[in-house]
C-alpha cells in the first residue's frame, strides 16, 4: 500500500492546501517575519499546519503525485488513494488515534477528526533554527533633548545671596543716575532731541492726509478650507470601526491579486477580502474556535461548495 503521508508532506512544501478525499484537507499557514515593538524583538517567519475535516472536494493533487511516483495512470493512482484512505479510516475507528507519518497524530472522537501537528515535520522545519532577535532601540531626538536638558539643569551654578544683593544695589544706583541726567535734559529747552526726520520734509509744502480708504492693512488673516470627500471620510470611518475577523476564516476563494478577489466578490456584501501569505483570501465568515468554524462551514456549504477553514 502506498504511503500517503509522505506524498501529503511533499505537496505541502509547495502548496498551502492538500485534500485527502474522504478524510479532509491539510492546510499550511505561513506567518512572515515581523517586529514586536513592545518586546523590541524581531520574530522569525513560521509555518504551522492545520486540518479541516469539512473540505472533501478532491483537487487531484494527491492522485497526480502518486501517479508520478508510482508510474501508473491517473485512474489507477486515484483508486490507490481511495483504498489507502479507507484503510486508514478503518484502523482509526478501531484504535481511536493514528499517526499520519511525520505530520502529526489524527484522533477520532464522536465522528469528529482532530489533527495534532508535529513540530518535527518538514512543513514546520522550513524555518527551524531561526531564533528571535532582541535589539536595543536607538535613542530618539526627544530622548536626546531630555538628556541634554537634564545635564544642563545639573550644571546650573547657584549664585550666592550676597552677590545677588550687590548686583541689585548696582542696578539701583545706575537707574538713579539715568533718571537724574534725563531730568536735566528735559528742563533744558535748547536741547536737541533725537529725530527720525530724514530732512525730506523741508522740501515738501504740505503732507496729504491718508484717508481711511487708503489705509494699508499690515496684517491679514488667511483661512484655508480643505475639503475632504464625503465618500472617502465615510470609508475611513467605516474602516476604523470595522470589526476584526476571528482566528479562523471561512475561505471561499484564494487569488493572487486584489483585483481578482474583488472581481470574484462582485459587490456581494456577505464576502470580504484579507491578504495572507502573499495571497488575497475571499472569506464569507470567521470564527474564534475550530469547532465553531466547522459548524459555520457546514451551514455555508450550500451557498459556497468550496468553502474551507483557514487559520490566520
């Protein structure tokens, strides 16, 4: 009998979904590298493996892999796949738990298949050995300014009280001298006062008064009114208050571009788009647990036969 687990593990290295007909779909979720600002740490990329019992539509990947490996026709390979899966389900019903090669362990409980992935599988080992990288943030301009101000305050020299009194006395004496000298000048009528006259007035017979209409305003108040399109504002508000989807998405389609995803939605208000793993997933609903997602997938299958659960 063929080893289906090795074929599934091989296909998951280049595909994010491999369907085992009559059993379910094995799904790969890839998390790119990211920066954790709170911990000041760079997190490496990760790949996690999941399973969805509700996806039973045969995509043909497993049969094609068996046909190439065993050198048989596609029909013969499809028959071998169905035979191997039927044997696996029979043994699973007898023992309750069965290993799926290096991928993990499958458990059957009350007719529900639960898959527990293994950390030693090739799917999860692609980024094995990449550890988080802790960094020390560079001081910002505000931090530098605060440090400079703190150092300046520490270098402040305290002036003695006696020196302050002496300086005040000197200032008072100088002020009295200025006041006395200015009074003498004011009493002398023959004194020549400083003037801003440039001498041009002597050549002008009279100066025309400036009327109120000719008064030049030296200050202006400029009011800038920037209008924001109502549609754009409403869209921004709607985006800011849009609820975040749950951990598990009920995906009905996966597209390489946003344009293709929007064309698939075609204005359907029940569908939405999320970018994941360089793909644009069109989903009809979301859930916080796998059990809840499985129940929602069953209810959506009549409207969307290709619906499957994707963990984000």
